[in-house]
C-alpha cells in the first residue's frame, strides 16, 4: 500500500451555473501530499474550496482537471474508499433511530457482518461517552452528542483514513478534549486523520501538518510547529532602570511596554536580545525572564490570507 494516504495533483474544479452559464472556479490547482499516519488539517476562510476538495476525495464531486488518489488508488474507484470513515459537517442522521440502530445501519452499509456490528457498536458508544444512550432516539440527542455519535459512525468499520469536517462543531470544551483524545489514540495506531475545521486552536492542538486554502489555492503548507515557531525573543527586566540604560536597550527592541513594575521588550532576533542582556548584566541588573516568541496558528492563518 502507498505511503501516501492522500495525493492530489493540480486538482481543479469549475462549477457552471445552470441558469446563467457563469463559471465559478472553486478549486484551482491544489496539490497535497498526506503521509499515512499523519494528522493533517485543511484550513481556509468560507468559500476557500475546502469542502469541494473533500468531496473530490470522496468522489462525490468529479474534478474538472487533475487527479486525486487514496492509498495509491484513483479516488474514483470504490475500492479506494472502503478504508475511509467520513463525518460531514452538516450531517442529517434519521432522528427516529436510536444510537444503536443508527450505528447498526451505517455498519451494514459499510459491509460489516451482523456479529461484527454487534461487537463493535457497544465499544464505540463507550469510546465516545454515549454508552448509556444507545437505546435513546437521536431526536433527543444534543448537538454535541450528535457529533460524538457521528464520529462513532465514521469509525464503525475501523477505517485507515478518517475524513472529518468540523468534528468539534457544537461540542463543549470537555467533549472537544474527549474527541482529541480519541483521535490521538487513533493516530498512535497509524490511522490517517484529515480534518477540515474553522476551530484553529483545536487544529493547532491536534494536527501535525496543515495546508491553508484561499480562493481555491494552497497559500501555505507545512508542519504546525514550524509555521508557528518564532525567531524573536521577549525579554522582561525591572522597570526601574537608569534613563540612559533604558533608552539604549529600548532603541534596540522592536517594541517595549512597562507594566506591573517590569519592562517587556520584544527583539526580532537572538543577537539583538543578547546585546541587551550584555548591557544589563554589565551593569549588574537582573533579568526577570527571556522567552522565545511564537505565533498562534490563527496569526499565521490571518497573515497568509491577507498577504
């Protein structure tokens, strides 16, 4: 089996309006490489083309140009999709079904035999914290509970690739932590997890790699740790410095702010921070703290789509 779980080459999708004949370019030459066992986040503002990309991976939408492959197979082949579990953003599970009967129904659609479904369903309900709700109709579930039983549905046939569209939508903080823990355990077992989400803090806490789409194109891609790593430093020193020393240090800083008896200084690089430290230590002044500065994924996201 291919070492790549997902591989797209110059994927493009053009929609044509039935009424006006106007064309809309939804996805414009997207190339992605997602290794097996990776936790990967697909990010972008509304209308960026994220959902269209997911639909092309699932062969629910056919690309205008380019190719999509899953585990080395053409995504259009049914066999390529047998190992996929999918949780759509706006799922509509029949509300008259109970948690047990819904999972049994989707398990049968996945080709599972009845004995395997009978064994698997209680395990999954316990995994997502709904073991006491298996005989309750979905119409009585909260939005967060529906998300969790939806995740159980995506896991019913033990897929090797999990595609999740806004998996934490409507879930409270405790539930989000629970979902992250479940996904981490799947990652440890080698399951590839592909997440499409607007909750950037959740993606930053969970995903190893991300791609940011904007107007149908990939504008940034890489490892979360590398994208959010900063090259600057924050130096905290006592605010009660002689005027000449304070002026010399702040002149080298990119920003400076006094608060609660300390002076916060931001330096763009290591050499600038070291020069300030040498000046302070040379005159016997203590340093409160020195920390490298980082960016949040949200800050990286905003810069990438506004740049």
